[in-house]
C-alpha cells in the first residue's frame, strides 16, 4: 500500500477527504497502478511527489548556511530549503525559505539543479541567489546562521545527501566558472 | 478557502483522511497561512503544487505531437506530458507519458524548461528527448499522433499556453543551435 510522507512521518490515507467514507486501495479501470478510491463519491485520491525549493545564498565567494533547529537532523548544517506552497512561484518559494531560515534576502535567482528523491517522493530544485547584503539572523527553524568560505564548509555535518551533492557540484562549477543546469538522482536521506 | 485542483476540477478538503473527522481551516501556531487541520488527530493536511513532466520528442528536425482525446482541450494538439507519479524520476515520468500518449520511445532526455503555473498550482518540467525510431501510434488519450516539421506546427490549435511558450522558446533555441535551461511563469491555461 502506498505510503504518504508528511514532515518525515509516514501516513496511509484511510478516509475520503470529500465525504468521510472509508477508501478502497485498488486499480481503477484504465489505470495502471493502485490508488486510494472513494466508492461512495467516486473520487480518486491521487498522491504525487512534492517539490522542495532551496537556495545557495552567495556573497563574495561565501555561502550562507543554517544549522537546523528542527527535526529531522537537528543541529546539522544545510542551506535554506522547504516545500513549495500553492500559489507560489519556485523562485518566490526559495526567497521565502531563505528569509524564514536565515533572515537574509536573496535576489537574481538562477536555477542550479533539480534532484529526484524517489525514496521520499520529493523533487528538490536548488537555485543560486545573490545576497543583497550581509544581514542575517537565525529564524525559528535555525540554531545558527553563518557565511562560510569553501574551506570552512562543515561537510561531515551536513543534514542531507541532496544538499551535499548539490554543494559538491556547485564548488566544482565555481572552479570552472561555468554553471550548467544539473539534474540528478539522490538515493538516500 | 484553499481550493484543490484535481483533473481540472476544484475540490475543497472537508474530512481528515486519517480519522474521518471534519476539518478546520485555520492558521496553526507558528504557521503563516491557513491550512486544513484535524482537531481530533492533530494532523495538518498540507496541499502543495503538483509536477507535470513532459517531453519534446525529436527526430531529424521534426517533433512528435499528439491530439488530445480527453478533456480539457479535447481535439487540440500538444506534446506528451502528465503528472509525475510517486516513486518515479522526472525523466522516467516523461518517458512513460510519451509512451502512453504517442506509443513512441524517447531516450537521452535533457531538461529544457521549468514553468510556474501558480493559477492551477502546477509546475511543468519539459525535457527534449530523442525518438529511438519513427514508430508511433495514438494511445487511449490521443486521437492522432504526428511528426511535424516546424512549418507544420498547428500553433492556433495548441492545447495549453505552457506548451505554446515552451515550443516558441524551443524553435528559437534551434535557430541559435544552443539550448540553455529556461525558467518561466505562465499566466493562463
């Protein structure tokens, strides 16, 4: 049975969110995989991957990192990122997450990389963004926020594989002074 | 109140899919926008944009189009595209949709463009893909499938603005023989 991930927890859909009836889990006619289906009101409850949008906030060769004040990976370092909201563009989402988690404002965002995380039904889109000034302060979800030079990056203390992968690629691109758009698959959290 | 779009129809979430209780629509503590919340089991029912993955199937300067056999835009032309499924990479989704809608196989996919459709809470990712041969046939969702040269493209009969925008950009890039990655906002269906 298909499992839904929300905030790192696994849920199974049981009731119709339209009429409150118990759902079936079966392959509907013409479909090729089982879904949660309401036999009372006829609605198929599709579940699809969620997008996470994030930013590599840049200033004079340094990158702004934040240390997580929330689970999972409490205390580990990352770059600002979070779920894209309804009604929001991907750039606006990355700008919002950067402001919420680091107190910093970024502009002139450029798409950097897109990553499949099929094991948790997520897609990550990472931008590069220019910090408008050096103001930053930890938001509610961060313990600490800091600008790191490349040699200061806490590689062993990074929160997520996708962030490690994106940053490795980013620093390679910086050597080449060329930033092509990347697409990749991440296999573990 | 937030509206959920499924298959072109608008739904409002009413019941908890975990316990079947009636939901509240309110701003939870520490959040910045209203969500559907279950006051019985405490779950917040987040709703986020869905990803559509599609492909520009290429062969010797021609592109494979399909004419829709389903609503919306029955009878209009488009390129293969559909919702990304859980557990599926973006490339695999675009390959699957191309096979389902046109009967054709594509390989060597390259990301072409990413589009915000905030008015329907969707993100489109379009790849370019190489047709492995000229075999194609209409699937259940297509009336007709055809390889078009640029001068044959039925611009006035295209199904969606996002497809029109992506294809305009694509043919411009072909003139330049250079395909940078694009990101854009689409304002209408």
